C-alpha cells in the first residue's frame, strides 16, 4: 500500500541575487578539519586518488565547448538544463557548500544568478546534491535536510517539499512524467557508525531507493511515497548509492555502484518494479568510480547512455548503446576532471544543433561538450529527431 507523505505548500518567492559573469576564479577559503570531514562523501574513502594518467582506459579526447569560470567556494555537484520561454538554454547547478542553485547560460557558460541559500525553510537548501528538470519544475535533493524540494521555473518558487519522514541521507534522483504527474526516484545512501561511512549489512540495503509520485493539487504539488526498494543479494545490492537514471521506453533503471571494493559499475534494475535484472554494465571498464549517468534518447528508440568514470585528474565518459547496453566507446575532455553529476540536453539550437552534454568539473565549474564533436570522434550515428 502506498504511504502518503504529502506536504502542500503555498508559493514562496525566493530572493534572487544577481552575480557577475565569467570573472576570475574565486579562491576557496580554508576549511576547518571538522567541516572538511563533514563535507566528505561516503565514496571518498580511498587512500589514493585514482588518476587517469596512471590508468589504461582507452578513450578519445574531445575539446570542451566551454568551461564556466571556477568558483570553488560553491562546491558544485550536479547540473540540469531548462529551456526558458525566450528559447534560451539555462544550466542549473547545485551548490553544496553555499546551499543554493547557480544558473548559467547554457550556450556560453556565463553565470547569470544564484537562488536560494543555506537553511531549512522552503526555498532554502542544505547540501543540495542531485537535480532533475521535468517540464517547468526543478527537483533538488538536499542531503542534510533529508528531503527533496521542487521549484517552479523560471521564478524558482518553492512549490513542494517531501521525503523528510522517509529519507535518511539522499544524494541523487531521476524524474519523468507519469500518470498526469511526475515520478521521482531518489537514492538514499544511509550508512552506519558515528562517521556515517560504514555500509550496512546486505539485508539492510532494501531501501536504497525510494519512489514518489508527484501530482498538482491546486496549492502546489502533493507527494506520495509509492515504494522503497533495493536488492539485498551479493550480486545486485548497491553498497554506495548516488546516481540513478531511467529509460521508460525500455523499462530500465541504471544505478551506479560506487563501491570500488565491490567493483564499481552500473547495475540494471527494472523501472516498473525496482528489481535487479541480473545484469551489470561497465564491469571491468570503470577503473575509478562510476558516477553521473545521462541518456540521449532518440525519437526512433535508439540512443546512447553516458556514464562517468570519476578520475581525479580527468574524467572519462563511457558511452553505451541505448538498446543493447553494448559499450561503443569512451571520451574525455581536455580539462574536465573529478566529475560528479552530468546532464544530456538533446534539444538542438544554433549553438548546439545536435544537443549538448554537461559535466561538472572538479566541484567548481560546469563543462559543456558539443554532441556533434562527441559523435564525430566516436563515429556514433546521428540522433533521429
């Protein structure tokens, strides 16, 4: 039976502060040891950072179309794009340290503004991490508020807050239109111990993901918890959970297993029932850590999955066939490194006729790749529109 966790919120306007465009990089302030420990993610426990320069990962190099100005003080994590009413493309990135959202011009990387700020009230955020855009709604996971918050676009008004009664330490999410509303699947990377870094026993991993249904209710949006799921077998369990992405046309959910000790890779689950399909993708290909996932879905049913291999000095992006999940190649940028979230925007415009792939760069900037350059370098078929 579905468990109601509905919160109805009236529209609350956010103060929007204008910031300068692509200026000089901001130097990160010194971080106290206690704060630095709190900032660590559960996947940041390795004694040595993996480096692409030391690994043997076949790939081609693709130059970035742009990289935004660096702002280390924001501690950026994940991007998502949206088409404004005037046709311009926005890229919205979560800022874990400052507790807000940073908005960039999606065609040239100019920083346009920030919204929100650290706090627990509607419109504020605490450690925003994953983000997804569906229609005119941006959905943001807040790790330290243990919730998901929905913002209407373009005004960034908070229209729903949900999940606080269920989620323990959420990180990533994927959302899509379903049944007249929006289905949202959230990863919940709850851990054990005082340092919250110990993976629970397999039997306790059955709630690694939670499925919600959002519906408009006249005063905003109402959220209902529909399912908690996660495989608890040695083969299918997700020990360290963050990135999640679905393909409704193929009833497929790809989940990143970030636990290097287990073997970092992508696991295939069923989208409809949340069960492990018994197939892993990228086992043996990922050398650093499986991170952000994106999908280029073409109109004829073809397309490509893009999965991040998170090397500290330069990220590798593995590309898989949408239907078969066969590996078709890998690419890296000239500078893009240590990537967390990614986002594929398939919409063509004058700047990016075949779409654009966005990737976080080293917690401080957003990199953009013209998909024409990626497709040409890997000899990929053009996406039917």
